[in-house]
């Protein structure tokens, strides 16, 4: 069937032309050409697996690689022997399918053909979704990269489920999936659990492809995880096709939202009401038409807490914010706190909705799943979750750049240490981390960078909180001669009570010098005011991405520092640095940065050795996803992922 080969070659030629236009490689990736691939890597035989064709991305070896374009379509002319063999194979495929298994190597969740690339080409051209393959896995060398951590988690998932079909793009997703199914990744699941997962995934993918036109296996995996966090997996196995499709359509905004932080709209301030001259701007007047709230018909705002105010540093800070809203917004806004207690977050949100709340804040990151469920169920209610980096389309997330304030506290700490203990030969500042996540890493690194600017010789002694060994770190700090320590973690740990801050140890007692803090009240007032003014809805119409995260810093007053009496020189220094951050002239993560493992950003100085006014700044998404520690930090922690 030469006409089919001609059509396939046309697809190949188009792919080559597009690649040349974009400056990309027109040919298939070759696994053996990767510099990290060598004979010392361990190879594991996995046996026969029905592989999704979209996961097969290249060839194992270089030989005959020029026979295919990067879409696996054939490049040789129609008169060649290769074209004849391809056409004969396609004829056979049309009559009886692909009979023999191909041989592939899997590396970092991608598959490369060792034997059978014409069969892959024919199957892709013929529209097949799966192909039988004899799979060998090449295990990579261990590293501290996000890619390796993601793959290591996948290996645990595979050992537990023997499921090669579910492939996520973010670290923590496999653990989250296991948790939703009341399983763990530390053992092999029983037959029914593995079978139900596979059946539910395939059934969901079938309907999701037809309903939302999602075809990529990784995007389908992400959508599946979101779906079962809203609708339990048993509903996929139990419900009719009609009901599942209805659910998919209902949750379509969540299922199709980009899942990477780079695809999320980061709002560093609430959109302001446009300046009016005389009559209101017509577009603003049309878009901002919103219900007028009054003392008789106030905007009701609910705050959902999952811990006691008296027992949680985190919840207490949000309750202070709620009371600030009451004080600042007047009688046209009424707030109410709801304690989950033994109820679920979803049940508590429903109680707030039944009370007439039109804006609801769930103040803990662990509440995100139930917040999404509620947002889908109660479409007329604005629901926000206090977290960062979540790509929820129906729920807006909000968080504060506490790292900016921690940077200032690092400057203060080093200044005070030099003043009080300048005779010490080894100066050290203790740092207690309670939640080992990206949020903690941002705050810790910013603090350490602030310290290094004032005292490059000072070391940060990092200790991680151990619930089963309380205050072990004090004994170790005492042995190290630590005279000052920082305990800033509000973070996601609900059980942290007591005062946050920077402390100097005097006569066995902790004397607080100051603290970075969240001013949630200013956050909440700005968001509530955007609802009252109609700017919330204008932002809905203007945004170009589905997901939105508020990430406010010093410039909005949402984060700040509180310090005791300071010498005027220190006060002037902190004021200068604070204003520089507020005005966008400096960022803790700008200029040359060094991690424990090496250079993060290298600042290029001019040949004349002049000090450059230009400072390269880390990308916002890279700051948000920090997984390294600054080079003046002694200690480490294993990052936890939500």
C-alpha cells in the first residue's frame, strides 16, 4: 500500500520542516547518546507490557535512526527497500495487527526501541494506543535533582502496583494517590487494589479522551489524580458512563488546568480599582456590576480552621487576621470562624455555605482537596485556600513571601551576633526547621543569605524538629556553642504552639530579638475589598490562565518584621534593605548564589572589576520550588512534598 507510505512520509517531512524551523532535532532521541548512560548502570528486565505508544519517544541505538523523523514517521524515499518493508508491514498490520512484541529500554519513564522501530512507526500511523513490548529498565544513578526524586517515587509506586501507565510530573503525586486509596508505597498492594486502580484508570482515560480531548498519558495521569480527589475511585468502577462523563464535565476546569507552577498566574497584589475621572469607566461599570452589601445584607465571610486556635501558631495567626477584617471593613462585612473538629473540611464548608457565606477561606494547605470539591459543588461561592503552588482552577490559593522578612531577620541576626560575640572564633546561629518543604527551604535560605551579607564567616546550624525527641537540638547547639537561634516555622505544621522568632540565649533563657510574621488581616482585607468593589470578577474575565495564586510580600504589608529596640545604625540598615525589597530593587535570591552543592547563579562582573548594578534574579517558579540549601548552612533535611 504505497499510498499509505507516501502519506506517512509526508508526515515525516512536515515534522522535519517544523523542527528545522524551530531549531530542534528533526530525528528521534537516542538513548545511548545520553552522557549519563554507561555500562555500569543496572538493567532490570520487566517482561512483556502493553505500552502506551506516546511513551515511546526514541531509539536505543544510533543505527538507522535517520530512517525516522522525530514523530516516528519514515523518511526514506518510496523506491527504497525500506519503504517496501514498511508498506508490507502496514498491510499485515491492517489484516491482523502487530503480532510480535518489540524490545524497548525504559529510562526515567521514557521508552526507547531496541528492536521493532518499523512496528512502532506502523502502529503510530495506524492510530494504535498500545503495543506489546518486552521491557528492560535502566536504573539511573542517584542524585539530588527533582527529576531523580520524581523517578525514585515512581519506582516505589511501580514496586507497589506493577503499574507502568500512571506517570506524574510532580514529586509527591504518587504518595498522594496512594493516600487517596488508603495505601502506602512501602509494600506491594494486594491483587484487588492493583486491579481496581488499573481498571479505574483505563476507564477514566477512555471517557476523558472523548470528553476533554486529552491524549497525553502524563496529562491523563494528572487529571485522574485530581478526579479521584474529588470523586472517590469506587465511583469510576460503579457509576455509569453517563454519570462519569457528567462528573468530568463538572470538574473540567480542574482537570484541564496546567499543573506546573509556570502555568499558574501569580498575583503579587490585588488588582486595583481603576482611577475614575467624572463618570465611571464604561468597561469597569459593566464588569464590576455586583451586589451591593449593607449592614442589613452584609457580605458573609467564613474562615475554616482545622486546629484549635490556642494550640496552633498557624491558626492563631489567621484568627488575628479574621478579627482585623471585622475591625477594618465595617458593618457591610460579617466574618465567622468555623472549627472542623471531628467534621471534614467539606462538611464544615457546607455549614458555612448554609449560613450564607459567599467568601470562604480554608486556612491550611491540607484542606485543598475538600476546598476543590466544595468549589465544584457550590459554584456561587468564592473559595480560597492558604497554600502556594497549587494549580486549582476553581479555588484561588494565597500565601505570603515570608522569606523576604526572614532575609531581613538574617541581617539582624548577624549584626547582633557580631556586636555581642565578636570575640568568638567560630560564630554560629542555630535554625530550627519544623516542616521540611519548599516553603521552609525558601525561608531558611533567605535567612542564611541575609546572615552571609553581614558576616560571611558565620555558619547556620540547621536542626530538624523531632517529635519523638523534643528539644534534642538544644543539647547539640549547646555543645556547638550556639548563642542565638531562629524558629520561624509557621508553615504547614498545625501543632506548633508558642512564639516564633529570633532568640538570643542568655542565662539559659530565650530572649526574643524579633520575628518575621504574616499579617493575614491585610491579606484578607485586600481580597474581601476586591469582592466588594467587583475587581475579583474583573480579574476573572481578564486572566489568561485557569489557576491563580496570590503571593504577597513586604510591598503589600502582608509580611513584615517586628523587632525590639535597635541601635540606629542597624535600624537604618534594615530600613534601607526593606525599602529596596518593597521597591523591587533587591531580592534575597538575586545576584551570585551558592548552594551546598555548588553554584546556583553566577554573577558576571565586568573586566574592570566595577560593582555591577545589574543583579540576575532567580525565576519566581524556581524560588517557589527551591530544593537546595545555601552554602553557609550546616545540616540537611529530606524535602517533603504535598
